C-alpha cells in the first residue's frame, strides 16, 4: 500500500514538473513572438502603407497585393469574383435595389495548421467608401503618411488595417518559428454596398470552428473593446397615398376638405409607431444593452417626405415615412417585422381611407442579432490576449447594431467576435484624414497572433 502511495506521489510530481515545463515553454514562445513583432514592426507598418497606396488603384489593385502577400506567407490562395445578387441570406435581407449587380473580388488564404487544433477564420474588408473630394485632407490620402503616432490614409480605419492585422499576425508567427495547431483562413472580402463578401466565402465552404472580425470601432477606445453583441436592425419605409381634390383650380387650399391629405394619415401611423416603440421599450430587455444605454430596443422615425417646398397650395398625392428599429439578440427578425406590420394594419382598420388604401411597406434592410457570451472559449481567448498585451481589462460594447460579426454566426453558426486598433475620422462619416493609431495597430498584431496560437491548441 505504501509503495502504491509513493508511486502516485511520484507520478503526480512528475506530471507537475512536465506541466510547469510546458507552461514555461509556452510563456517563452509568446515572449519570443512579441519580441519578433517589435523587431519587425517597421515591416508590419510598411504592409499597411502599401495597402493605402494601392487603394488609389481600386479594389483589383488592393486585392492583387493581398493575394501576393498571402502567397508569400505560404497560404493556399484563391481569388473569387462573385455577384452579391447571387447570394442567399439567412436571417437577414436587403432590398434588391440596394445591392449592385456587379462582381466583387474576394481573396482567401488558407494557412495549414500543424495538427488537429481548432480552426479559425479571420476576415476584414479591403473596400472603403468610394473616393470623393480629398481637398480637405491635410495628409496625402494615398501615401500612408505617419504623423504624431498616427498613420493616415483613405480607408485605413475602414478597413485596410483589419486586412493588415490578420496578415501580419501570420507573418509574425512564421518569423518566431511557430505554427498554429489548427488551420487559419484569412479572408480579405468586400462589405460595402451590401457586398456581403464573407457570406459568399462561407457559402463556398470556407468555414471554421470560430471567427474573428478585424475592424476598428468608432468609439475611440481601441483594443480594449470587443464586439461580441450585435443587435438586430430593420430599415423600412411606409408609403401612404392621398387624394387630390377634384378641381381645375390651380390652388387646392380652398378645396382641401374635399381631398385626402396623406400627411394627416401619416401622422396617425407615426403616433401608432411611437406607441409601439414605448411598449417595446418597457417589455423588451437585454441586460448588456439596458446597462449601457438604459434601453434594449428603439424605433426611430428618421424621415418624412411629402409634397414639395414650393407647392404650398397643393394637396400631396402621397407621403413617405422612413424609419429604423434595433432589437436585441434573441428576438427573431420575422417576429419584429410582423409586429410593425400589425401596428400599421391596426391603424388602417380604424380609418376608412386607409382601410381602402392600405399603406405600402418597403423593407430596405433587416438582420437578426447575435451574441457570444463572455464565458465562451472564443471570447476568453481574445480577452485574455487583449489583457496580456494592453495590461487593461477589455469589455463588450453592445451598441454595434448589425455589425459584420453577425454574418458567420447567422449564415454558418460560427461564433464570432470583433476588435481592432484605435482609429478615427472615417471617410464614410464625411470626415477627412482618416487614421489609425500605429502603436495600437502593433498591439492588434500581437493580440491576433496570440489568439491564433491559443485558439488552435
């Protein structure tokens, strides 16, 4: 009995020594990884500058550069040209006239893992807003100039830096002599104008155990923020018809009571939608959203159009209301849409004119919400990497409605989180001198490289 006890103690001690050695070796590997990134940071920055410079030549030029870089890293590379109109969506939609019938270019680089570890898909979009006037820019938008710790360029924060981070993370792993345990799929794929490039790639079999979306947020926080919640979003218009008074007189004011003013009917619908909004605000809850802004759902009436600015004596023929609605993960898209339709139908049933001339819906965009819990292995892997590199506690920003983290989750059931370096003054918001913080960009490479290693175990 004593011999057995001694043997068990010996085995336990040996196991402890082996585990300690393995842990110590892992720490040394990570330290070497970070050291190499610091040594090579000029090269990592140079690739982002090259992307900015290629932006002047358009999507094909940028993607050709990305494909070449993927090949240099030893990835199996595929370039695809896909029409967004050919895609079939799950749990989301976009109006046909909101999707250009034009092929978009995606580049995929598959880097093979060393064993049977978990696979990871990383994606970012190389397309930015169409280049408009650059007269207000103080820095050359296509040079990648660095000034006071910021790198400037058209689309650098939206989202060339994301493409560069995932690419240079693999480069850093190779430079430090390390290989991920599972396959890593790098996706440089368009997102603007409902391109939905990542869905195109998912539909062609590029899937993994988890996914990371690399894109700076506009919150001004940088690498401390993790996108792990994306609320659902609906955008729609309601068209209400009216009736012009039957008179040959050019001015209709004196005859207004003989017509149907669609603005008055629109007001009934607006009041009903506002009441629905108030009811939903009381009844629909999500803790993270409630804690952040005190409310988990909002219906915003953002647009109304009827008549003309100079037609002040005319009864309009129709009135259009534009609105959007956010809703938390857990609510179904089709259920929320029906709730809005039922609300408007309830108004129409009580009004003789609207009952005979029902308001017409135009659904512009819709997507269901998604969430990755903070105790999920993917979230823990990313948050641990952020904590180690930045020395600060990361947090979830739940206010990114319809973030692209939704796409792998909704289409293929792949848990997805997002993060990115500090950036600002995005061209898509009408600003100029779009930038990314250089130090945070290097931190993002370190975090991503560590996350690849840890997830692939």
